[in-house]
């Protein structure tokens, strides 16, 4: 039996990727290639089958719904807060927290988050690749040449890339330079269009189709002396060319040992329970397949009704018979013979209201499935809807999006940050960094007070060494002067991290996607009501029972009672002058 080569393996599995279906139940099977292709088409308002030539109406109901999902499920890199997980060096958390926004902007982490969120919404599978010394990349699922359709990281994974000549030349030194030259010579001025049945697109430059295969594969592919039944984690980079006999032949650009697949890739799948047995979950776009199909069906029927609409007159008059209504001038008076009959042929559209009502039901059903209410879509609420009710409806409608947002942010913080991103940032910081960042008022006060106290302590040491006497008033005055000096420079301050200072310091991250900016209007309304009650009768909060009830009210309103401790604390009553006792007057 002839041993299969890596080239035979890739060609066979690439064909299986498009044709083999996996059973989910006794009545349902599934193909990942088809899933990715259909989700891509529906997300772009394209027909999945047949030509998208504009001859069939496509009444898109998916785009506004997934736009709501993009907007509500996304979050920012600033919502990820790194900190030092060491009580002895917790002071470093402040500097790291301040450096993180600059570092995340430099490496475009917000773009990675957006790609992760949008990929999850469209396909319910986000595949992220580690690049060691560079930020991770969210893989375009359309570049998958093949993988395990039941679990994307359980079997070999092969990605398809298109390298320009200059990009391939840059890989010399990492890959086999002679084989790169051979691939360039045999390259063509075209490249295959993703998910377009391997159709080629003519391009002005040459591109080389390169396959990146990773996973636990026969060890003989990298070590010819190995046993045929031995397997090893490895990476194969190959490309193909067509020989004179029209046969696909392979060129190996690189081969070698590799880390396990789960060390190089991370996968996020939100809908895990209903979609067991398949690599992708049931995405928001997939849940809208059927509503979109039947909405298009109604649109096609309505077009047919409109096309059948006619405006025809029937007459047995010799005078006006054969006349075209469009050719008659305005206000034309026609003469007809006596006894002739002229009547309109019925061209009324049949059942048009029923089809439009059916479309409305499809749209409403799609919005329910996609959790996209009128307010979230930008539509005005029905006249007379109370503001509080509208806010409650919006909050309930965003519930599923908040759930999905929590899953994505947890994946980003607990897996991508913990395993890859934090290591990159620490390595960057350990080179020694000086940077500037703006401080909040609270940070200015806290940092300013610490710096002022340290400077004053140094000055007071000199006073003591010189035999001087220190009073508390003198100390307070010096601290106040140093504080004022610190404030003069504005709220943008320079910070410095000493080279190697973060060596072996454990870092962690927390996610704060429920920040105040998420509910600014609601919080402002709550705070206003609380302050209004406090100002009415501030002394009432001294009573133990009322104070406890207020704390409970603050907690249930989403507020922190500690933030209001200074406002609600009982203030000492001003001393009232003693009233002179009345003197008896003898009359």
C-alpha cells in the first residue's frame, strides 16, 4: 500500500471539507463549509443559491438586526483592566493600568475585539491565532481549507493564504529559500476567490496559494526514519502548482515540530449546548435564515403581482380601437360611434395586502429572534409610550446581547489576555518605559498627596539633623505647598517603569464592561432622586432604621453606598446659643 504524502492528505481533506456532512441527529446533518458560506451570504444580503443579478428582489431584514448586535455586544479595550496580583507590589497596578490604554491603541486591540464580536455574531465561531511576539489575529473562517467539523481544535487544521511575491520573499530565513524561489517562478497572475467554487480572479500581480497545516500528523512527514504509526505535533507549509500534464504538484516551503494546536489557537463558541457535535454554534445570522427566506418569498410574489398590473381598455369602436393611451395628448377628446362599448379590463392586484402583512409578520418575528426592538433599531416608539416603560423594554431586549457580550469579554480576558496578551505587554514594559497619561481628579489627589508626603519627609529629615523643631502645623503647610506645586503641571503626568521591574510579577485582568458610561442617563436620574431626598431632610439619615433602608435602596439601584457615605453621613449640628431664662417680674 502506497503511503500517503502530505500533499495527498491536503488534496483529499480539502475535497471532503466541501462534500462530507456530519450527522447531528437521525434527521439532521451539517457541513461547516456550507454553514460559513451561507452565513456570509445572508450577512451581506446575498442569495445563497442562484445568481445575485438583481432580477430577484432581496428584502433584507438581517442587516439592521446584526447591526444592533454589533453595537450592543461590542466593548472597548479600556474595559479590560490589568492589575498586579501581588499584595506586596500592588502599587504597580496603577502604572500598568495607565500604560495599558496606550499599549492597546498601539496594537489595535479594539480592532481585534470588533473582529471577534462580529465573527461570533455571524458564524458563532471565532478562531484566534497566536503570533508569539505580535498581537493575536482573528482568523477569517473563509480561509479554512479544512478542519475537524465536530470541533475545530480537535483535529488537524489547515488554513489557506495568498502571498504576494514580496511577502513570500520576506519569509526567506524562516522557510526554505530555494523552495520559495521555485514557488515564485511557478506562480500565476490570479488567485482563487474565497468560497466561490475555486473560481479564479485575474490580478495585476502574482500570488502564491500557500497552505498552512498544523496538528498531530504522521511523524514520517518530518522525519523519514520514523515509524509509519508514529504521530507528532507539527507544522507544514506547502503550495501547489499545475504541471505540464495538468496535475497538481506540491512544494514544501517549511516543515518542523510545533506546539499543540490549542497553544497556537483559541476558539470561542457561545451556543455550546444546542450545537453539540458541530464546530460552529447557532449564530444570530443562522437563526434568521428562515425568516429571510420567507420574507424574500413574499417580496418575489409582490414583484410578480406588480409585474402583472395592467391598465387596458377594451372597445369595439373603430375610432379609438388600437389607440395607445400613452400616445394620447393630455386632455384629448375622443369621438366614438353610437352603440359602441368601451370598458376597462380588470387589472387589480390580487392579495397584495395579505403578502405585505405576511412580510410585516416576518420582520417582527426576525426582530424577536434577533433581540432588536424598535428603539434599538432607531425607530420612534408608539405615541404615548412612557419613557420608563421604553427604557425597561430596551433593557430587556438587550438581555441576550449582554449575555453574549459577557461570554466574549470573558474569553478575551481569561484566555487571550491571560495566555498571550499580558506576556507581550509585560515584555514591552520590562524594556523600560517612560510615558505620559492623564490622571482623574481622584488620582491627582491620591498620587499628589503621596508624592507631597514623601518630599516633605525628606525635607523634615534635614530639619531634624540640623537640630530644628518640627510642628504639625509646619508639616501640614509644607504638604499643602507641595500639593499645589504638583497640581500646577496639569493632570497629564509622566511615569517611568524601570527596566526589569516587572520580572516574575504575577499579572491578572478584570473586565469592566458594566461601566458607568453604559447607563449614564439612568444613573444620573437615580443620583438626582437620591440627592433630592437627602436635601429635603438631611438629619433624617442619622436614624439607624432609615440609614439602613437608604443603603438597601442604593444597592438595588445599582449604586455603591460607599460612594454616598460622605453625603448621607450625619453632620454635627451647629451649637445654638443658650436662651436666657425668663425672669419673673414683680408687678
